[in-house]
């Protein structure tokens, strides 16, 4: 971890010219030429005032220096100076980091903002999905990353080749894949073709695949074998543990020495339950706040808890008890046998819903969100989140579009839940997170990734909800009422005159100008409120 002192020193040296930067500082007039002249580019879009950008800077610089040796350039763009360029590439928050393979092949980098993670990710991106290996390159490939997977199969085995390539394409962001058809290399590795061997720099160092050569079996092998028996949870590893889909046992402790001792205590359990549950220590000094997310008492160390990662259920171990192999072993066995009820943190169910947005808590989550036949849009927020505060009035306006029309209100619910005070089934990585739970597809919520405007949110509900409700079109009841009113007006009043129509056009234009001005003002407010003042933005420190 880069300390504040180190980050400050690097910044001062860079500012004084003592330290040259390996990060390319790009402008609108050279950005596209730079991207087109390199096969692979990682670009950070930032703002100088952004606290997260300042924290990333030394890590990004370190990654740039290492990746320079591999001919993988890292670049940065100051969005306060190059606003149009940032807008062109869909930048709506800082820092935004994107991977460019030319201007037409762009994808977001969403991994940890640490040098080792960036280096590992971009190294994988620079290589083909599957590297062809020979006796001259195999040994070097084994040490290219912390985990690599090598396939040994005959050159004419098209089925195995296609299966392995399919897995590599889908998991290339996670680890390196290589393959060889050299029978002598397979024999030396002690495997029969087709065979797989995972080489890693932890635990036993080698894991051999011994199941049927299918996509599903290989993917399961990768998820379990690539995780240490007792690892260390941090920003670089947290996402990997979540991706396995296995329950994760956290061991909180303040010192490296105690974490090592506790890792040794649970290692026999990790071996016994390998493939069923993952075990990992976590630095309580750096990431102790995460204990609160697991319904543990923050500050009482050491501590142990299991998180069911798929359903996001929490099972805290009694913190008054000592962490021993016997007691933890019984706790884990009881958990796996379904003998322990999950701990649920919840605010009280509201006695009355105030306002157009439905307030959800853990104890009514299933009823409001999952167990009904309505399209439910849920905002997962944090009270301290500036982005959430900026969204609040627009989200109220969105909800009002549906609650004001009975027919729409029966089909669509706009809801919000404080994810810091309530346990929810989904792991929420940042705020605000917005998901649509469409009727009939509650087990497959759709994440909202668009701009946070009322119109865009309403269109998202219309396009992805079961009922395709258009919040800006009157429902059947409104149409009927309007028809009756028009008919009455038609009988009682003369047709509009040309001057009436002209006045109407003027009025409409004026309203349009007002609307644009209002939206512009709101955008400025949002930018100001979204200004990063160094406050929390993630669900936890991991």
C-alpha cells in the first residue's frame, strides 16, 4: 500500500521536475492519434480536485513504469481541460479508467486501483486469450503472473482446443491461459493429454485438473484452485473471492503475526472444506470497518464471520469466544449443514410510506422487491453519499410519474434502501447502485448504467420492465378522461384562432428555453455536489 507520505513525495518530485513521469499526458489534439498508434492503451480520465484520482496517481505511475517495459502505455486526460473529449468517451465520474484497442474497441477497467492489479490486468490484455507454448517458453510463462493455467492436448484434438479457448475467452481478465501440443512436455508435467495444470505462487504451487474436459468443469476448477487455502483479503483480492461464488470466511486481526497464527489454526479446515468455503485473513486496522458489514462489532478483535456471497447473507461468530480449530470447525460444519440462521441487520419497517419513493428495509425487502408481480426499480444508497443526495430530488420526481397514475402504480414501484443500515441479498460495491427487478425475472435484476436523469431512468424502466410502462404517456384512465374533456370543450368553445396557436407556439418555446436552462442549472448543481471531497464512495474500504 502506498502511504500518504510516499504519495506526497512523488507528487512534489513530479511537480519539481525531479521525477519524470511514465504516464502520457494527453490532450484533445493528440489523444486519438496516440490511441491509434498503439495496439493497447490504458487511459485515466481524471479531475485535479478528485480525491480518488489523487489516491490513484502514485499507483498509476508505478504501473506505468512497470508496463513501459512491456510496451503497454498508460495515459491520462484532465477532464477539466478536455471536457469535450471526456464527454465523447462517456466519462461521467472520476477517475474513469478505460482500455483502448483502437478507438472502436473500448471497455472500462473496473479492477482494483492498485499498481499490482493494474499491471496484472494489462499484462493479460496484451497477450492472446491463449498463448501457444513451446519448450523454450513454457517455464517463463509459468511465472508471468500469480496464477497461470496451461493446457496439454494433441494438436489434432479440436474439441479440447475449442473448449479451452472458450473458457480462456470468458476468463481472460482473471488469469493467463497457455497451451502446448508437445507430448514430451505433457509427460514431463505428469499429465495425460488432454490435461490441465495450474501453476501458482502460493500453497502447493501446482494444481492438476482431473475432471471431465468440459467448459463448466474447467471454470469450476479455475474458481477454486486459483484461491489460496487461507489467503489475505484486500483491494486486490476481494473481487476475486466474490467471483468464486463460494462462501467466504473472514478472519479479522490487527497484526501480521496474529493473522499468520490464525491462518495456521484454520488451515486444516480450509483443506477439509476446499471447494465448499474460502478462508482468508483481513487486516482489521486497515479494513476493520468491513466487519460492520458482516454484523460484527467493530473494534473487538480477533473476529470471525462467514459471508454467503451469492445471497449476501452474514453469519458472525460469537466474538466473546476464542478462535480455535475446534470451535470454528463446529461453527463451519453447522453453517454448511444449514443449522445456523443468518444474521439480519434491518431498520424498522416504516409505519407509513412518506413521499413517492417507497422506503425498503431488510425486513420488508422480499415483500416490496421480490415477492410480487411489479417492476421494481431500487436505488441502493448511503446517507453520506454526495451522488445519492444529488439524485434524490430527481428520483422523487421519477417516482411521482408512477404514483400519480393508479394504473401505473399497480405495475411499477420506485424504491430505495439504505444499504449501510440494511442487509440486502446483493453485494453492493458503490453508491448509488440502481437495479431493476422486473416482474417474472426477479432473480435476474438489471443494473442501471446510464445517466441519472428522470427521462433516462423512466426509459430504462420502460425498455426493461415486464409491462413496458411509459411514464410520459397517459394511462387508459387518463386517456378516457381527456377524451371526455375534449368532447365537452369541442361543444362549448370555438376552434382555436391562428393567433391562439401562435401564442401557444411562443409559450411552448419559452417553456422549452426554461426547461433547458433548468436542466443546465441542475447539471451544475450535480457537478458541484458530486465534487470529490475525499469522502467515502464505496460500500466498504475493500
